[in-house]
């Protein structure tokens, strides 16, 4: 785990959380800044499976062509969600009410019916996604007790032989593992193109839903909105590089991740110093500071569900 190429701030958190496995001090493992391990997990998976990079490149090629041709799915895609809850303490045994609150947040954020969607002074209101046309339905909850204090980011929680819970029907259902991850990581997702057995999203139970044990400043359920965005092929808005590309045309170039809630008018240091879209779910902003996807991100996700798309198995006939 220490070999992962984590950003400096996450790496610092990792150090400060090193003793977490033997500690019951909840203060130690409560994150101050958003930490998402999706990109680091992808880099590990690419090293383990040399064919993954070309599979993902083909998905991106298909996506770009579909977006350009306007060949996108029109109806609402309904996605059954299986929660796999792994708990050592009763606090970690996330209540049904808290899990349902996560479904409700996902549905509001993806339908653009979230209460903060029309936040004033949004310089990017013209390129907001509107309804992403993706709905989430609670399908089932699987619970398993464990002696593990934290699970890390190596997908062990998805392996029944190693104490985890195997994915249920991962080609037709979104599996969300809810457990204690540790290391200051709030969650991570697998991008389209990865192995079926590890497909889905992992959430730390402290950053799941908007009630129960949900912990500020990540207590509004937006960690799942961000991670499901990755599961739907969206990249971090800074492209995981200094002034990198997220492969979406209508999002500005960001120099790096934003933390907390940036001031209105915050600019990128990249070429042209554009206003940053820190209110986008794919940034690292606190939950209360993020409230939109862009139209370009919507098109990128919609391309997954057309014939030949990487997640067409989820599309209703
Ligand atoms: Zn992320």
C-alpha cells in the first residue's frame, strides 16, 4: 500500500493514520480532506493486468466516437444496487436507513434535483448536465461480520475467501461495499473495462449517505456520487495530472484537486487561467461545495449504455 503513488496530502494522511489498524481512536481515521483511491487502484490494476490499458483505451475511443456522433442512450437507465456491508463494530453495521439515504442522494444528484443544484454565482450554470437519466434502486443488502479493523484499497473486501463479500451479478447490478477503508481514503471505484469480480464502488461507512454515522465534511452522500461517476467512466476533473485532461470538452483545465470549498471566482493556474469547476462532483471539494455534473460528462456516461458500450448489460431492453 505504501508503494501507491498517492498525492502528497493523501500520503501525509496515510502517515498520520499508520497506527490505525491497532487503534480504536476514531479521531485518527476521520478524514479532513477528500481522498479517493480510484486512480491509484487503476494504476495497480494496470500493472497486474497488461491488457487493461488497451481495453480502456478502446472504451474511450468508442465513447468519443459515440459522443461526437450523438449516438447516446435516451431513456432512463435504472441500476439495481447491492450493498455489501462488512462490519466489526455495531457502528460499522450501517443501518438500512443510512443505506437508503445514500440511494436517495444518488437519485437526487444524478437527476439534478439536489437542493443545491441552483446555487447562485455558478459560472458554469450553462453547461450543467441536467438530468443524467440514471436512477438507482436498492436491490439488496448483504451483511457480514469481520474481525478486520480496516480493509485498505486492494479489493480484499470483494473476496469471500479473504473475509469479504463476493460481488452479486456485477454485470447487471452495481455492487457497493460499505466498510472501514482506512488511510484517509473515503472511497474508490473501478472504471469500466476492469474485471467483473471487482467491479463496483467501495465506500467507507463514515462517508456513506447523509444520516446515521455520516461524518462532516463528507456527510451529504457525495462520496458515492463521485465514485459512481468514476464507475461511469468519469475521471477526476484535473485529469490526475497537473493541468491534465479529464477527456470532457466542457470542463475547464484544473491545475490540481480542490479541497474544502473554494471561494467563488477561484481560477486555475493552467493556460488561460480559467475559472475552476470546483463545484463539479469529480473534484475533491467537500460535500457541501459540489453540486453538478457537466453536459459533457453526461454524454460520456450515456455512451456506456448504447449498443457496444462498456455497460450496455445494465441498459434495460
Ligand atoms: Zn475520485
